[in-house]
């Protein structure tokens, strides 16, 4: 079981990211559902287990920010998943949230600002 996780769509696939399993276990696992083939795949783990974070897709990458990690510690860090390299990376500390946040929301609006 997984709850308080993030779900995003990237390249037609649904990614279930992180969360909590109810047994005092913060999750860093990532699962992918591909509706075109009706299959589930395992993706690389997050660097930091977390739940209650913000997740969104921008520029063909998945971002997760903030949330709660082990021992109920609220985190500032931001991680990015690049499907081209199939890997997560932590952004530099200078890109961290300025204030630790949990259970937020994010929206990405694509528009041409030119």
C-alpha cells in the first residue's frame, strides 16, 4: 500500500512516487504504469524517502519538492527525474525550498511568453 504519494504523467505513463505505507515506512520507491501495454514497471528510487511532497512535470522531467522524511523530519530538498537517463538527482542546496513545506500543490501551465 502507498499513500500521501505523488502521481504524475510523463510521456503517457503514470508515475507513483514515494509516499508512506502505514507501517512506519517512508517510501522512496517509484512505480510506473504504462496504459498502452497495461504493464507496471519499477523505476529508480528517490534519493530521499518522503511523503506529503509536491510533484509536477516540467520540461519532460519529474520534480518532487519538500515533504516529510524519516522520523517525521520536514525537508527542503528538491529532486528531479530525467527519463532520458532514467535517474533521479538532488538539485543543489541553492535550489532548495526557502521554507520546508508539506502537503502542498503545484500546477505547471505551458504557454509561450514571447
